C-alpha cells in the first residue's frame, strides 16, 4: 500500500492545488485580471496532471481487458473528464457556444492532431503502417452521422421547438452508441483489432509482464487489488478535477473578461485537457508500429466525444431550461467536412503513411490558425 501511494505522488499536485484554490479563490479574484489568469493557468496544469493519472490507471484497466474494451475505457475516461469540465463551466455562465466549440475542437484535435501527428511520425519511422480498415470506415460514418444530427441539423430547427429536438437528439445518440457498443464488443469486435506478425493482436496499452505458472493464485489476487486500486484512483482523480475545474472556470472568466479573447480559446483548452493523455498513448503506439491503437484512440475519442457529450449536455439544458448553441458555423462545418472526407480517403486502404499524416496535420494547423483569427 505504501509503495502504491508513493507511485501516486504526482496526485499531490492537484490535491495541493485544490486545497489552495478553495482557500485563495477570493483573494486571487481581488488581486485583478493578471492574477486570475495566472491562477487559472496553474489550475489547468494541475487538471492536466490529474487527468494524466486518471488516464494512466484507465490504461492499466484497458490492458487487463484488451481491445476493443481497452480502447473504450481509455476514450470513456477522457470523455468523462471533458463532460465534467464542460458541465461545471456551463453552470458558471460560460458562453452558450462553449459545448459546440469544444466538441468541434476535440474532433479537430483527435483526427487531425493526434491521428495526423502519429501517422506522420510513424510513417517517417516505419513507412507504411497497417491497421484494420474496417475500423476507420466504421468510425468515420458514425462520426459523420452523429455530428450531422447534433451539430448541423440544429441550424434549421426553430428556436421555440428546441426541446423537442433535444429529446430526439438524446435518443438518437443513445441508440447509435448502444448499437456501436454492441458491434465493438460483440459480433463485429474484429473490426477494431489487427493481428500483427507473430499472431499478437494490437492493444492500447503496453505489454504485460509474464505470469509465473506456479503462482496463479497470488497473481490473480494482486491483479484484483491492482484493479480496485486503479478504480479508486480514477474516482479520486475525477473528484479532484471537478473541484479544480469549478475554481478554474471562475478565475478564467474573471481573467478574460473584457479582453476580447475568442471563446474558441477556452474550447481548445478544455479539449486539450481531456486529450492530453491520449496524445502520448497514440504517439507511443505509432512509434511502436501499432497503428490500429492510434486509429482506435483518435477516431474512437472523436466519436465518443460527440455521441456521449451531446446527450449529457442536452439533458442538462433540458433540466435547466437554458438552451445552448449547437449548430456549427459555416467555417466549422467546412473544416469538419474536409476532415471527414480526408479521413475517409486516407483510412480506406488499411495502411497509413507520412503523406496521409501530413495532410491531417496541416488541417490541424489550419484549425489553430482559424481559432486565432476568431473564426
């Protein structure tokens, strides 16, 4: 137990930050905008550390169950962090476009940033990297459908009927995810795995140490304890992130008030916090020539962000009676369309290369440029 606590010493950073934030919030706010921005930046760093530890233990659990369950655990942990931060910020009076902009930023970051950079670096090191093309096609059409229903069609829904469409959207997202989940872990689970030379299927986490044949009982007991410990750390990490996000939202709002900073900046920060652990995992997988894990993480994270974040936030809007803007702007719609068309072409042949990675990474750079221009 003592050794495990020592291994979690990085969690002291968000713990200390949470205690300081609760006691010093009002003092920092009274100190002015610069102090508020610095305090918000410090809390963002603490949230990233906490999310990294949550992702680490999610990866441990993912390794135990293997793919496709493993990748699902990784993406769900990231989405949980994102939804928690969004819910808290919306409750504190954030921009009505924050949810839309965050989902849009997450898709750009996951597909163009993570997948693009991983395919680029992996392609430069290994050349063409194989994966199961069924996964790319399935993810792509699911993302297109989910974003079309929840972020394009709302543009044409009358404002006095938003509740009806919100209820429909929630039901549609739940139906899509339920069927996708059944496919991912059931009859079509082979869509999301790839057998590399040697007969070992791809997994999202690192290799496990070999078990001793004469000590099965001890090994199983240790695994059970390890699983329970990982679950406890994940729950504790999520609570800490919630506390930090609450204060961070207040400090950021005070620090950015009157500066004219685009809302997209906040959206990119929220998306980056939840995606930070996935970036490292995907890059490690690409450099190990395990592109299937990259596709599962990048495309799976995009799909999970849309198909899970939307119904939760729509439900909150219905409960509070305060709708938010979900319809994408023309620029956002164009960028999503280009991204999904490029992904459909690049993920159609079962192999990625540096050129394909570069096309997505240039799209990611374009997204960042447009964000700085306020578009």
